[in-house]
C-alpha cells in the first residue's frame, strides 16, 4: 500500500487547486480561505505563500512568475514576485455571494473554472471557460459546488464533479472548439466515502478523486466505474490532487482543516497539510494557460 508523506506542514485552512508548473519545477496550489497562492519547490522543500487579498479557487501556470488565478472577483493574471494583479474578466459581477472554486486548463490552454455559493445556496454556480482573447463562456449552469475537472489522454472526454451530487460525470469533449456535450454520470461515490472533490486523470486514463470527509484519494476506471485503488490520507477533508515531479510520478494531495472540530484536529494534526505519494502510475501534464500542447 502506498503511504503519503507531508511536504508542507504549515496547515492551510482550505488547501485546493494544485497544478504542476513544469517549466519552473514547482507545484502551484492555493489556500482558498487563507487568500493565498502557494508555490512549493520539491528540490529545496521550500513553500512560498503569496497573499492575493481575496478567496482564490485555483491557479494555473502562465508565463514565468506570472500565473492565472480564479479569484472571488473573477479571472486575473497575478505576478508572484511583484504581487501585481490584472483583471481579465468577471463572469459573475452580479453574484456577490459566489466565489470561484476548482479549475484547470485543457490541452488548448483554455482555463475551465467553476463557482459556488458562499451561503450554501444550491445550484447557484456555473462552470466557465476562459480562452485567451475571447469572451468567457458559461458551459454548465445550475452547479452547486463546481469541483474536479480532467480530460482523457486522447482528449475526447472531459470529466467533471459537482460535489453534492456525489457523481463523477463525463462529457464528450471537442478539443478544437472547446465544447462539451452528452453529459452522463459514470461513477457514484458511496456516502461512507465522503464527497467527491478535486480530481486528476493519470496517463492510463484512470480517474483520481479526492474525498471531502472521506480521508482518502481513490482511483477509478471511468469505463467500468470500478474502484481500483485507495490511498488513505491522515486528514478528513481531502480536497484535490495533481501529478507532478520531473516524470509526473508524484501525486500531490491538498487538504483542509476548516470546519473540523478541535477534538478531531488533535487526532489529525496534519489536516490542511500538503501531501505527496508515489502511487505507481504516471500522470498527465498540467497544461499552461494560453498555450496549445
């Protein structure tokens, strides 16, 4: 059985949105409630935190030390070293009680990111697609908690999680146009495993799902719905995962400590830490915003 290791012990309130920045050999991730973008360097073990001043749901690589972030107030470019933010678009200017959550780029460099209510309002969010030089598109409406995203290795399928549904859904995906169709549920996560949260897809096309309230990451076959592997994490709220490292053999796992009672935090002191594990398979690359792979 694979065992996880803590790589960043400074606990995040709500760690999320990891993406591997291959050009700079670092893992980008966020603390949504801490208003911070993090950059972890596995070579040095150093983790830098950058305060962006508001909720930040996801971060993806862009140009050098400039990244793209999905903030509560919309999509921005953000320069890690100078702190400069430049607004790109805010598709939910009229929804002050929503914030962005998870997101990542497809193989054409489009940034897909979704929203959710800060007041637990159901079906108040959407999944958006940001493409450089084009208006933001609303791709899925009536979303409660927009979460895990991923694509099949042949780029013909997109996978998506709206957490309260407990379902992993599949769309047919047209890479050239960035359109999705034929949504269907392919995996239903049992109640005793918590809620499906963030997700990644490995090089074999299998899905890796983080379990909020489930203390684990699981691997599933999207064709059969079969559960293939489980990795236990010593934190109840497991939020997302992403393959990284020079050969994409390291699975980084983000967690949270928000909403956990003090007694339980005594039992799980590493809640909110960033973990890593070698699960025995390789992942797919993290795509860079605005760049075709």
